[in-house]
C-alpha cells in the first residue's frame, strides 16, 4: 500500500497537533540521538529538530513517497528506509518517537517492548496512535465496503486494522523494562468544512486500504457511497461545519 505525502499534509495542522502534544510529555531536557519512527513527510521530525537540534535527529519510514517529502522538507536531516517490525538502532539512543504509525504494525506491543532495548538508561519511548476504530469515520468505511458491487473485494466487508489493546497491556509489557510508564487518551474535536473535507482527511490514511481493495474501476463510486454515509452521520453545526471526533492513545515509557 503506497502513501501520499501530499494528501496527508492537506490537514497538516490537525495531524501535527498530537505530535506536538506527545513531544510535550517527553521528559528529556537534552538528547544526543533521536529517531522519528515512521517519520512520514517530516512534519513530526521538524518538531524534534526544533527541540533537540539538527545534529542528533534522524527519521525513518518504509514509504518512498513519504521519505522524499521528508528529505525535501529537512535537507540537513538524515532519513532512512526501514521496516519498523524488525528495525533496531545500531547503538542506544535517547529518544524513540513515533507519531501515528504503530497502529499499522502487527503485534506492535511486542515491537515496542523490543525497542525499549534500543534506548539508553533514562531514554524515552514516546508513541501516539489513533484509537478511533469505533468512530463513525471507520464504521462507515466498513459499511460502504459491504454495500456495492465492489463488496467481493473485501473480506466480509472488513479491511480495518486491528483495534489497539487495552492500556493495561502497555503497562504489562513495557513496565518490566521501564522506571516509568504513562498511558493516556486524548480526544480531539476537529471542525471540518464539510463531509467532503472529512473524506479528504481519511484519504491520506485509514481510507487507503479500502480504496486499494475497491480498485480503480470502483474507486469513485465507493467514495461517493462513503461520502453520503459521512454526510448523514456527521451533522452540520450552527456554522455549517462538521465536527470530527478523533480519540488517540499516547504512551511514554522511560527506560530503567
């Protein structure tokens, strides 16, 4: 599945806000080695550079389109193509930071536990992930997937990623390697211009597997069906905008 940096950055302010909120909870005054895991187009990496300086910050991602955008945005920062399921830093680092990527990684809790081994003592693993599969935003994707001539392309109408585990799971798996683990949820409420704007938001992320499954011959019809469902599900506010509710899970672990 290929990603689109341009589509992702149509809502850069909204997507960068949780990255900024995550970084605000990282308990490090300084850091010599920082890696942005799943750096995307570099908007989160830019926050790390602003806080810790260019010299020690690097980014990695598995998608060439995202890496090209990140390199253009931050030409003095090294970016690497890598698979998060198997990657480990070649030497211990101060901060492993991941904004909205591990929800796509199978058994990501085991990966996070392994990444704790790549931190220096006192180093920090900081992770943020959407936790919104129960929201109409995603439910409508599944309903639309089962509703049209494209339905055979979906496995029982389901293309959704796995739900995140309970917060206690992160305490159980990361706690033995940590001196401190914090886990919390934040619910963002994003005023969106229209139902079509909500659809544009997810075209860059969660909707992409559904569009890939529908195929080019059904893409437009699937989007029309999904947009109609979003229009019915997210009613207009007094000013005509639609309010997109977006829960996210945050995890910050400090290595013992």
